[in-house]
C-alpha cells in the first residue's frame, strides 16, 4: 500500500480527522478505565479520578485528550484485530501517563494542571505521591496476565524515568562549553521521556491484537520518533506559540531558561555568544531579544526540519509492515496532528 508521507504534510491538515480518531478511542476505553480505577481504595480512587480528569466540576470533567489510548487502539487495528482488543493496553498507558503527570507536577512545583489545581495542591504532596504509586501499580496489574506486555511496559517505564532524570539534570548544566547540553543529548532525552510511552502504546495495542514481536517493535520505534517530533513541537510553542491557544505565557520557556531544541541548535552558531549571555543572565526583559536571536540563528528552522525528519522516519517504519488501509491512514493523520499539537 502506498501512503502519503506524514512529513510531506507537516503543517497542513490531511486525511482522516484525528480528533475523531481520538474521541472514538477514548469513548471505547472509558468504561474499562473506570472499572480499573474502581478497584482502588475509595480515597485513592477519588484522587485517581481527579488526576484523570474524570471527576465532574463546575465546568465539567477535565480529561486529557487520550492520545495514548488512541495509539493503543490503532495498534490493535493495525494488527488486524478489532479495536476492543487494544483496550487493556490503552488503559495501562493512560494510567502510566497520568502517574507520570502527577509526579512531574510535584517535581516541577507546578501548581496547575488542565486549568485547575494539580493533584498535590488539591490533596497534599503525600497523598498525591500515593495516588501516583497506585496508578503505576494498577497499570502493571492491567497487563499482568500477558508477560510480554509487562516486559514492554516495564522497559518503557525505565526509559521514561531515565529521560525525566536527564531533563531535570539539564537545568543545572551550563549553556555552552564542554558541559553544555548537546542537540543529540536532547533528542535522546525526548525519545525516552516522551517517545517511550507513545511507542509502548502502539506496541501494546499491537501485542493484544495478536501481532508478532517484530511488528510490535516496529510500532514501538514509530512512537519513539513521534515522541521526539512531539517534544520539538512543544518547544516551538513554548517560544512562539499563541498563549490563547497554548495556555502558556508568551516566551515562557525562554523566561524559565529551559534548554529546548531551538535554543540548543542556535547556541552552536555565531549568535551563540550573545544568546548564551542573555539566557545565563536570567533577565526576563531579554526574552524577546533571545527569541529573535534563536530565529535569526536558524534555531526555529532547525527544529522544524528535525521534527520532519523524525516524522519521515516514522513513515518509513510504517511502510515496512502490512496493515489495513483505514487504521494506517488514521495513524498517519494522528502523527501529523500530534506533531502540530493540533489534537
């Protein structure tokens, strides 16, 4: 089957409606996710519902988009199985993703999540740690009857922790010099922190759909490439995104001194000396000048090019496995939407 390249349509709408793909998966997975949470201690289950966004508030539930659920469901369908076969994998990755967000907010000191207090602000730090641990344990229990799935989920969790550790340590390293963070290190961090779970979602869905180990591994690598592209897109929005759309302050990542892909790419150019000086000073008034320097140095274009490269790699991997036309087209559309942060 010949499919249109995801990389070729980066930045443009194409193919199936990715939003509908995500909504279909979330609707399918919701009952199983609710049943899993209901097995927890009632107090912990209430916190889990809050973290998952399933608890109704004045403006209704505040659920995440369910992207990883959609990847798991599509993984099963790519293997030729009904979408329902991917539900155990979808539940597991959603629980792990939520666990990681709960602990990330504590580590980063972020007090808000999806427009309301983060779990640790609402219930306390100790309670939030407990809820995160419960979500983690429940995820493993969900796939516990399938040893191969447990091994894959465990490997993804190990990578996630590795990537998170690198990301935290990056903040303490200098902007330039022998100890400076390189673009290559950044990509490895993004693959682990973001890509590992996206790849795991696809692979678990394929596993429960009856795919062989080779196919599951190809889909795992596909999701890892997507994770890097996704993280780079987030970096671009962190500097140049519209706050009305992103919910982030203008130039927020530069004001916080985050080591993002566009910045790291720009530091290796003749503009690097001035840019590193601005970033090291911590002067918020220089954020706009820093953004201009990153763009002038080609950091923005380098980031876009690298995101496209990873999407092209994902396309090539998908071309290597046999799959039904509809889930293949839907997955490729979802890859584009995620890389554009439009779903």
